[in-house]
C-alpha cells in the first residue's frame, strides 16, 4: 500500500482525496445497483406472467431460462474472443520487440568490426545515412491516405 501511495504521489494524485471520493460515491453506486437489480427482477416477473398467459406455466420459465442461457453463452464467447485477440496482440508485440532487440544487438556488435575498414568510413556511412533518411521519409505516418489534413473525408 505504501508503494502505491508513493507512486500516486509521484503522479500528483492525492491518495486520501481519491479514497474519500470513492467512499463518497460508493453508497450512491450501491443504491443504483440495488434499484437496477430490483427493476430487473420485476421486469422478469412481468415477462414471466406475460409468457404464462401466452404459453402456459411450464413453457414460460423454460423460455426465460433458455434466453438467459443464450445471453450468458454469447457474453462468454465475446469475452473469450476478446481475450484471445488481446493475447495474440501481446504475443505479436513481444515477438516484434524481441526481433528489434536481436537486430539492435547484432548491429551494435558488428559496428566496431565494420568501422575498422576505411571504405566503410568514407563511403558506407554517408550511404547508410541517406538510406536511413529515405526509409524514415517513406515510412507511413499512421494517418489514412484517403483523409485530408483536417480529418474530414475527401468524398
């Protein structure tokens, strides 16, 4: 807890003020959750009564239960898909970082060996600088080419 307080003070967040804000709003959010739950229960009771009048006392709860199960499965599938996508993205980021570190290490290791050559010092460094500049200038900036500078569509 002390480490968290220290980190919060570094970021300029007053821990006591933040805790007071959470405590102050906890009662309000608890009341909102309670009344939302009561409302949901009564909506389900009304839905049950309506289904009983339409299909009978056996089919009505089965329909409500099946609908709840389908909604739960859909939410579970959405969470699973989202978690898998996040895991793939994290793995891809980690692999990219590892490749970058490997290339950087190899380049830093090879620089002293390559710099001993006079040809590399006189010709290679200017050509390498020009290639690096050309690469950085040709690299996309992340903005879509079909958008104007003001952010509006060109169509």
